[in-house]
C-alpha cells in the first residue's frame, strides 16, 4: 500500500486552534460524519492502515485478530466528537475510556498519532464537505477528547493498577452455555453494585469483554459473573468451555452508571433479560445491605424457560425480602411462566411514575424498555442502563 498522506492540522481562521470546541464545531463534525457514513468500512480501514504504517510500534497494543476490534476505537472517537458540546456526557464518557484504556498499555504519547490517522481518514473520504473549518473543528474536538482521556488515566494511575490479576475459584454450570464464574482478585477491587468490568482471558490476549458483577461487594473480596457463550464469541466461549479453577484472568477497572441512588426515596423498577439478571441481583443485595425498605419490582424475561437460568436465586431473594416482588416471563408462547413480552407486562402493571428504572440485557430489550418506560411517564434521567450505544464498551 502506498504511504498514506497525513495532512497537517489547519487552524480555523475565526478562532485559535486550541480553543474549546463549540456547537458550531459539533455541527461541522456531524455534517462530515454524515458524509463519510456510506464509506464507513473504508474509512476504518484507512484509519488503521495510516496509524500502523506511520506508527508500527502501536500494532502490539491491539489483538492479533482485528475482526472485532477494528472499529471500536474509531467509533469511540466519533461518539465523543459528536458530543463535543455536551460537557457532562463528554467528561464522563471520556474519563471512563481513559481509565479503561490503561489496560491496553495506552500512554499519553500515543494520542497524537491516533489523531493524525483520524484526520487523514476523515479528510480522504469527506470529499465535498471537508474544508479548513471542518478540519479545525475536528482538531479542536480531538484535542479535548485526548486531553480528557489523558487526565483521567493519569489520575487513575495514582490510585489503581492498570489491571487486576484474578484467579478462577469456581464455575457453576447453569445451562450448556451459561456458567456462574467466581474469581479472586490479587488485590482489593473497589466497585459498586450494578457496575461492570472488562475481562481478558489467557487464550485471547488484548481482547477484552464486558461482564457485570452479579453480587454487591462481599467481605471475602470474591467477584462473581454470569457468562453466556455467544456464537463466535472469543472471550465468552473460552470462559464457558475452557476455563478451570486456577486459571488467571485479567480485570479492567470498574465502570458503569447503573448504580442505586440511595438518597432517593423512589422505588426501583428493574428489567432484566437473560444474563442481564446478574447486575439486578447485585442491586437487590445492595438495597438490602443499605437497610432502607424501598419497593423493588423485578421483571425477568427470556426467550425460553432454560434461559431463566437464575430464577431460583431470584425466588429465594423474594422470600427473604418482603419489599421485593418478582415477575418472570418467557417470550415464546407455550413455554409457561406467561407469554407476554417483558415490556408489555411492565406496561400492564404500575403506575411507575414514582420509580427509578434499571435495565440490563440484550440491546433490543434495553431499547424497547426505554421506549416503554418513557412512554408511561418515567423521566429519561431516572432510567439507567449501560452498553447500548457504546461500541467501545459493548459486550459480545
């Protein structure tokens, strides 16, 4: 491949290059993103070709097989750039990315090379809309993006390791493709119920996947996850079918915003699909440990009866806590446990205006759940979930 040209940053004539991005910049960025959208695969390929051609030493930071990984970094940059004028979102999103990227070995001196490759790819395929103003807007946005990530990583480095080593201590097989995995980290691991972490296995170096904690923090320091083997899922398949007690995994830092606001007097409405029941169980434990009696309604759904693999645990929790109510549903008619889809069942009950909502499970469930809950009057700022719309942190 011929050497890809890397255009130098061009300042906008109206403002200095290092000025903070504005809504005008956001409009230019969105316009250029729309222009390159039809060529998305080519843009991503050109981005990585440029990055590795000019900086071959960076290739070792990425997994050997790039099939799954190839567009995660690029799309994360696009998500961040699209929200350059949303300071609250940008700070939270980028701080999580900055902390999370420590586990890949990312350092501050790597960011300029990524920015140059990004500008090169966008300018090559942004024909018709790319000009000096647009390029300067992207440079300002990327300057903010990279500095926020660098600052978050530096702050995190002072208080936490880049990753934790964790020994597998037990595996409980619940179905042919679902296990409950418990590990012992090599040092204290701080997290909150409802959060998730990333796991790396020894069989797929530099390939990380998200898994939610299935319990609240425990006195013994053990961490538990529910893992379902996904077709062509490298990490999930390895964890379900290859891992054994004594194996050592790596854990990234905790992340996620699906934590309980204990200052609120609202009830909790929890929707879970499949292994999405894991963080809901952790949230129930957290509410119980806090000692304030709050009404908690859990709706647990699956495609078939077998996928309600942890129903027994939820039934036990319901018996222990009079403030907890459990509703289970199977979407497939004839499987028992009810036949209505989960969101339809929620709509039939209520009212829910005095509840905070927590959603966990497949992307389709979260999307339909958010639509249903906002439609019945729960404000969007009181609906919490993770993963959807975040390709860098999305699970398999």
